[in-house]
C-alpha cells in the first residue's frame, strides 16, 4: 500500500518531536496570502530519509520517521525491520523483538529480520530460537557470512560442535579475512579436540586468527590455548613464546605462567621454570597446581625445605585435586628431615 503524507505534516511532526515547543512571534503577523497546497510525500520517501539518518547513526531521529511510516503504512516490512535494528541500538530488546516479528509477519523471507531476531535471541541465550532464525537467514541468503558466524556460535552453545564447525568454516570461506569467525572456529575446534593428536588442526586456525588480528578481544585466550597445545605437542619453545604473549596482553593470566613453567622444565631450564611458577603464584592465590609443580621441582634438586613449604601451600588449596597427594608428600619430607636432623646429617 502506497500512502501519501503531507510534507508539512511530516516536517511539523519532526520539529515538534525534536524541539518540544513552538516559538511565538513577537508581533502579530501581517495578513498573508494563502500558501499553495503542499506536495504530498510518500511513505517510501519518508523511509529513505529515515535510512539516511540510520547511516549517520542518528537513531532517535530515524526512529521518529520510521514510526510515522509504520503508523500510516502497516504493510512495510523493511520499515519494521529497521525499527527493530534501531531499538536494539537503543538497548530496547523487547521492542526490537516485536518489530522483527512484525517484519516477518509481513515478509517471512526477509533475511535481515531473521538475522536480527536470531542474533537478539543468541544474546539472550535463547539458542534454539537463534538457530531456527539464523538457519533461515543463511537459507535465504547463502552468501551471508555474518549469519553463518552467529549460527555457528548458537550451534556451539547447543553442543552441536560438528554443526558449529561446518557453519563457521563456511563463514571463513565466504570471508577469508573474517577474524571473528576464525577465533570462534578455533575455540570450537579446541573444545571438540579429543586428544593432542587433534591439536595441529586447531593450532593452524588459532595461528591464522592471531595473524589476521593480533589486537582481537580474544587474543589472550588464543595465545593461552596455543601455549597449552604447543606444550602438549612438545613444541616447548613455542609454548614459552605463546605464554609470554598471553601475559603481555593479559598480565593477570596466571595459568599462562604455569604453562610456561612446565615448558621450561621440559627444556631443562629449571631456574627459569621456578621463576615462572612463582610468577603464577603471585598472580593467583591460592594456586595449588603451581605450588605442587614448584614443590616437585625443588624436591628434584634436593631443596627439601623449600619443597616442604610449597607442598603445604598446595595442600591448603581446597580446589586443588591433588591436595591429598601434596599433604602426603609434605609429611614424607617432614619425616625425612626429622630423621636427618636426628642422625646429625
């Protein structure tokens, strides 16, 4: 339905909406000849003006125009979609959802409305709803890389890791520079990996992600998982380098220091490993795993008093699965040191 709106009505509505008042003339106006009839303005033209405002990020001004459009032209699916888009930007999720649903009630093939409702549902942890709409989005537009990314994220959240990987790989095929898709693909592949034998494929994707965007919000996670996978695949020097990079990006990442310590032990660099474990403990207290690893290192170099101290610290960490073993090790060293003292050694 094409609706004709009075240009003067639209301009007056916008003026009142933005200013909230009308100024009064200082003196009575002189009689003037009647104005010629205003040219009517179509809903489509008002819609185009609204879209120009959206492109400029002037969402509240665009909202006023779009509300005029949908009030006078109920059969305008694109206008409802863009209302949803604006409501999302204004953090009005319920209003955005209703607008997207209204758009789809008018045009069930509207790709962007399915995408908008899918991503909105994804953020709201309504993963099944998100999957439904994002599947429709890529079904109607198989070249929509962003929809494949969000579909992969939603599928991963429903534990359909194979489906998520297929969708995320499609996103990277469509956009070889799509860093968000590479980071999500790597994380999903890491989660699916059953053993270190699966790590080479995951490492490749994470390395590509970091290469594309070393400033990405998830780069510290990427470096940390790379460090763990390099360690598991006996690439110890690379594990140390990746752990260092993780800490540079996120200085409080104690787990990266712990992985670095293990890699340094494997390289035979015990003194550096000790410092790495100490740094991990400084960043996280209690940290039973790091205390325990440090204790074993001290014990292996016959620094028994230092080992005893670290075993005790490990045993005090109730969240550490090896706390009981640490307690037994501490008791063993205490007995040894006691006997040594009694024998005059």
